[in-house]
């Protein structure tokens, strides 16, 4: 059975006007999302992960400019299949038709997402009342069900609470309940567990996974934590300097990575069984996107860089039907360079644990 595509990003390019000049934050991103699937976008801070999803939501800051590209969103209105380029919609149309209703977002810090002057109940009901004119009693009952769904005990009592009366983990659950209030087709999670401790983090990830199984919603995860990715994703896009440099199914990225940047990210994950005294770090820092990038953006930090990397940007080479990587190492004339031995051993250990 062919999978149903719900979102397609093509050649997205975004820049920001700053006092120092123009920052080319997104330099041609292509990504597809299918129904019921979870995509994780990973990469260091500043690689363009959050800017990409803010473009989907229509919430780029005022100095942001879309230079090119389309974000095609497909959904059903009754029997009719609708295709809409989200970049062409006005702010008003995004508010009325898309934001919160068909595409919802869970942000990093629940305290900045919640209104401190409104009760939890009213904040969950607000979207239903605005988008669907749901009667108050019906919205109230659905809000209680949503609080139960996200694992909050005594939901009746919590409806009357204010955000400051809840713990961080509970607030994040409330934010998820608000995001799900209008039964959206897509849920975007922008590092939803960063501000939480590890045990709560695991529960929130489990929760989003359970909700996805029940509702068949599509999820986009933004994170720099590969441990999170391993738990939630079906498909992974690795981002560096405003481009996706490797994308593939979760097993392809974790067990058969091809891009030296992905090797670096996987090597930098803490591992209990490693013999190394020090944790691996990728040398150097990401390029300044104020400057025009010649060749491969990762070349300066890449110990396996070839001469061509400093001159010509690599295309995405096909590894399998689902796996692509933008590195000249995959070119037929490139020298045979394998991933570092320590990473290879780590992957063997990970495979052993899985089996």
C-alpha cells in the first residue's frame, strides 16, 4: 500500500537580515513527511532545524525572508483532497486554517508557551472554541479527556489550576494536550524534553509515541539528542549549516551512516561501554552563515575532507532507495574511507543490544 504524503518541503531557502549582514540560515532543504510517520531533524545548535519548522508554522521572525521553495501541505476537507503551499498563505489565513487546527507545535519551554493568567482548562478549550465554535460544555469534556490522555491525574481539579501551580513535566503535558485539542494532522515537537529531567523526558517521549499510535498523526521532531531520536523516529534528516547532509531510515542512519558529520554526531554520544577516557567532540565550530560557503560546509571540520570538498558542494548521493548523503566520499572515484573503528565497534555493540 502506498504511503500517503502529508507534507513536502522543496528547495526551501531562508535568510535573515541582521545588523551584521544577511545570514543564509536555510540553503535548500528538501524533506517529505508521510501519514503516521515520525521524522527527526537532528544537528548542532544553529544548523537550521528550528527555522525550518517555524517556516512550516508561518512564525518566522520579522527579519526572515523566504528566498525560494515551497512547503506543500496535503489534507482532506470532507471528500476533497486539498494541496496548499503554506508559504503563500497570509498570516491571517495561517491562523484561521492551519496553525493549531491542522498543524500544531510543542515548544521547548512550556512556561513560555502557556499564558500565566489563564487556567489550564481555558487554555486547552481556547483552540476548540476558536476553530470549531465548540459549545463550552463539550469543549470542557474534551479538555478533561485530553488531560487524561496525556497522563495527568485528577484532570477535573487541574482544569482550574494556573501554570505556576504545576511541575515542569506536567506543564509540558498540558502543552501537548493543547496541541492535540483540534486533532491536527501534523504535530511538530521542537526539543520538547530539553527543559525536563531524564525520567520525565522518557515519559513524555513514550506519551507522544502512544498518542501517535492512537491517532495516526504525523510527527516532526527537532532535537540534537540522538538518544531521543533512537526512541521515536522512523526517518532521520541530519542537518548541518542550513542543509540536510544525510537522510534515511532510523536503522540506516544509526547502523550504516555515510556522512562524516553523522559519524561525528554518533561518536559524540555518551556510551557506557567505550574504552576512551574522553568523550569525542567534532573539532572546530560550524561556519558563519553570513559568509558565502564555497564547497562543502563541513570541509573545514572534516578530517576525511577531499580536495574537491573545499571547492565544490557535494550533491546528495543515493545509498539506497531511502538513504541519501551529501558527501564526495560516496563518489565512485573517491578513495575508500571507512567510518572510524571506535564508531564501528560501538555500532556492533548497539546491534548486539538490539538483537
